């Protein structure tokens, strides 16, 4: 007798032979997918629908956790870990209906394969972002901190464990178990630290650089520790010396093959890819397939299957074009889909309800906390170690964000406590130090022209720090490094555009006869942090002037990149410890000739204020050049006062006190303006190439009309960003003018099509004293208010 019927994702067959023996067989002859609800199939009885639902549910649940915990700045990978634990047997998995239909035990094999595949590619991506050479180079100053923090944490935990008798912690009966626990907790992981620094926006800060270098040292110690532990374990279990020798030879042979065979091939692919062109699709497919092949090879050699993809990522040239392309193709898919599955698979192994001895857990928790403070196995121990790591990260992440302020050197409100440098204060110096920031080759010509116009002479030469600003792509480690043009190597990857830009500046410096010194740098960082390293360089090198290209100079950029550079320029204006100039030259019109005769016409529109005084100081230097004509237009308001201004406060006496403080500041500003104008006129006596014209206007609105009347064939127009004149309020005009926050009202008008059809180059000057005086003014008003209240 034989019967058969469909059951789930297979066919159950029941047979009885002549002797009465019952035989039952399950034939898996159906596809992983169901036939559909219409034909009576339950989709959750089949592996494919269940797997698809798991991917959808985990991804959605992780995003929900991230949205809920975002206010406390919890990193995304921690939210994925929390989601994985929540769907495990500790919470949702404890529900029988959820466990039977969504994360059933028979489905774990499929989930494990997908999660391990995600871990393989995640490790490859994390290793690809590492710049081992650069990080180890910077670790020369922090290697002691990296080693001492780990050793101190290790010995603190080991000392605490020594005080607890083995009977009180049965999960750690032997000395080896305790050493393993202390080593795992005391060593920091580079991938986790770099991701946390990125999430906290501290990747370019001093704390971020120290943490990255120290964690890289920790990773090296971790690898050496486990290699030694593996050899000791192999010897104890009775492995022959011949087998150990073969394993070591396989290990070093694999490393040598990767460094001397695979990496040169990858470098050849990067060099053969034209600048600005994508990597060929065939190369991308081969590289992504090789990740799995490397994992297969290391697993076959007796090493961990995770070592192969991680090593492959380390030897791959990071950054553009190869590393950037690989990340663009894989990072989102791996981080948002495969990694949540990996956390979900790990969560199935974590059962907090299975921790039966909380006294042991409390003792272990004390040891772990001691280890974490010093740094700044059975199933239940494993459960708690993973859970404690997640909880510790969730707590420390917002604490670091709240306690550590990365802008201590750049905070505009702290400018009074540090030295700020202006063009006026360094006008007579024997060397005029400037920083020229370059985004692309299109910025080179106008920047060299402006340097030449600044009149490098023997008594006051120019030292130009040329910094190529490159967005951080394909790596986790930002850096600011000098470019060695002789060796042409400044990181683990060669940036060909940087070499071309610096070669052009070096040729210009070579032809200047020693009057211009060019010091090339490359700054690779996220755009939101790119200003930090450059501003610190300006402060360390006593730079007086930073020149930035306007965000609309390069018409080939997309709108998103244009807005990103606009925000970057605003960060420079706000945090720079010196004067900042935004050079508007959309059509590369700025040129200057070294021949005799008048070949360059400069116009300065002076309305008053620290920014205009800085523009006038730069014009004072430029006017010494024999082949330049300078026209100064000084605008004077007819009434000469701003009596109409007042603050809306509760008491009239407080209004008078605030107005009096503001009036005294305005009187001092007018005195400084008149002094700067008198100095410029006195210096220009007898110089027929300098024209000074005073224009009397009724208010700030009339200034814009007069400027339109002064249209002429200028080679460069200079103006301050902000002015001490009524009617020229940036906030009131921000809705009508596109770039008023970056260029100011007058600068925006000069750079627009309303003035000379927008064809003339414009240099908008921002003084560091502008923000300093505004802060001092607010402080003085606050002091007067508090004095009045007392």
C-alpha cells in the first residue's frame, strides 16, 4: 500500500511492505517558492518567501530603530545590532507565532549563508576603507598611547578577575579563559572606531586621529595575539611540527602572493583607468568575485574564511578610481541589506532569557566596565558579552558627542583666546603667507594670477601653501599631507590630478625667481570637515590670507556638489583664524601680464567695516606693482549715523544703554575706516596709477545704484563681505539674492549679471575680526544689561 500527499515544501510518501513495516519518506521535489495562495499554498511554508520576508522585515525594523534612537546619536550599526537582538529569542523570537512562521529553526541555514556572505563583503569594505600605510605613519606619535591603553585595560580587568575566586565565576574556570576575556575587551577594533568617528563627525578632529591610530595599533596586537594563541592551541592538541610548518608557510605564502602578484595587477587597473572615467565593468565584476574566492582559499588553507576578504581589501588601492567605484557598487547593498541579516542571525544565538545566573553576570559586568574605564565560555557568558558591547556603545556614543567639542581650535567664539592674523597686521612682514585651496585644474590659472597680482618682491616674498581639496571616498582615514613632487608619493595611492596641479604651481614658482615659494599639500576629508585641517594649518603656519574658489566657478559640477562646496566656503569664513577671500571667476577671465605698461585694472568698493579694511590692505599691497592701476571708490553716507537703529527690549532705559554701547562701537568703526583710507591715500601720493574717489550717498540702497553706474573694464573687483552701513542687511536681502550669505549684498551684486554681465572676476574678503567684534559687541550688551538689572 502506498499513499502520498503534498506537505509544505515537499511530498510525504508513506509505504507499508508485505511484512507490515511502515516506511515514511519526504521528497523535496518542489521549488523553493510557493504556488500561491490561490492554490492553497501558505507562502511561509517555503524557504524563498520566508527569506524575502526576513530581508524586508529586518531592514525595515533596523531603520525604525535608527529613527527612534537618532535623537541620542546612536550609530546605525548599533541600531542594526539592537534590531537583531530584538528579533531573537530574547524578545520577538520568544513569541511562538513569530518563531514558527518568521524565524523558524529550519530556516536558520538559509539565514546563516546570507549573513556570512554579508559579513564577508562587510569586512572587505571596511578593510578597503583603511589606509594602513598612512595610519601607521601617523601612529608614530600615538603608538605608545595605543599600546599603553590596551595594556592598562588588560591588567585592570585581570586584576579584578584575580580578586574574584574561580568558584564565583564558573564560566571562567581556567587562566586561559580569563586571559581571553581580558584580551577581547581591552583591544579596540579599527573598523568600529572609524565608523563611530564618522557618525560623530569627529573623523578629522584631533581625538578622531588619535583614536584611529591607536585602534590600528590595537588591531595589530590583536592579530599577533591570536596567531600566537592558535599556534599554542595547535601544539597542545597534538598537531605535528610538520603540519604547523605547512600552516605557517601557507599563511605567509598567501600574504606574499597578495602583495607581490595581486596588488600590482590592481595598481595597473587603476593606472590604466583615464582620469575622471569609471572603471570598466569587467574589472569590477572580477574584483567582487575575487572577494569570495579569497575567502574560499583561506578557508581551504586552514585559516579563517574572514581573513581572505579582509586582506584583499587591505591590499587594494583605496580612493579613486578603483576603491571609490567598488564602494559605490556595493556599500549600500551590503550595509543596508546583508549586515542587518547578519545581526539577525547573531540575534538568534543571543537569548537574554537564557541567562540563569545573574550574580555571575554582575561580576562579569564589573570586570567589563573596569576594562572600558581603563581604556577611554559558555552560552550565558557569550550572550552577555555581545549584549554588554551593544549597551556600552549606545551609552558612550552620545556621551562623547556631548562632552567632546572638536572645534576647540576653530570655534569662532574662542577667537579672542587665540591669535588671529589679518592682512593689515602682516602688511610689513618680510614674507606674506597665503593658502590657496584648489578643487580642480580649472582653479589653477586664476589663483596663480591673484598670487602674482599680490606683488611678490624681494622685501616681501610670498609663501603659498597650495592645498588640493579632495573628498574622502573609498577610505576611512582623512589626512592632510605635504606632496613630495620628487618622490611623487604621499599616501598609499597616487592622485594624478593632484600631481598635475602641483606641477603647474611649481613651474610658476620656479619662474618667479625665488619671490614665490610653493608648498604643495593634499587634504582628503569629508566636505563637512574639510575646513578643519586647513584652518589648523593656517594657524600653525601663521598664514594671513586663505583664498577659496567660488562654488560656481566650475560649471561642470552638479547642483549637489556645488551646494556642498558653498557650505564648505561658509565653514571657512566662520572658523578660519585669518582673512578669507572668495574668488569669483566663472569664466577664467583673471589674467595678468608681466610686461611693462598698464596691463591690470583693480577696483575697490569701500563702504566701511573690518572686511572692507582688509580688502583695502590687500589693495595697498597690490598698488605697489608698477603695471597695475588701482581705483578706490569710497562711499560715505550723507547723515553719517545710524540713529534709526534700536533694540526691542522691555525697558526704555535698557534700550538707551544698548544703543549707547552700539553707538560707541560705530564711532570706533568710523575712526578705523578713516584711518585706513588716510593711510592708503598717503601711501599713494605721487603714484599716477592710483585713483581715489569719494562718493556721497543717502543710504545703503543708493550705494547699489552708484555701483551699477561705475561699470568699467576692470580686471578684478574687490569688496568686503559685510559693511557698517544702514540698509545693507544680509538677512533682509537673503530671499532676494542667491549668494548673499557667502558674498554679502554688494559682492553678490558684483558677481551677478547686473554688473558687467557677470563677466568680471570678483574677490570678496572676510576678516576674522568681523566675527570677533560681533561676539565682543554681544558680550558688552549682555554685560550692560546684567549691570542694569543688578
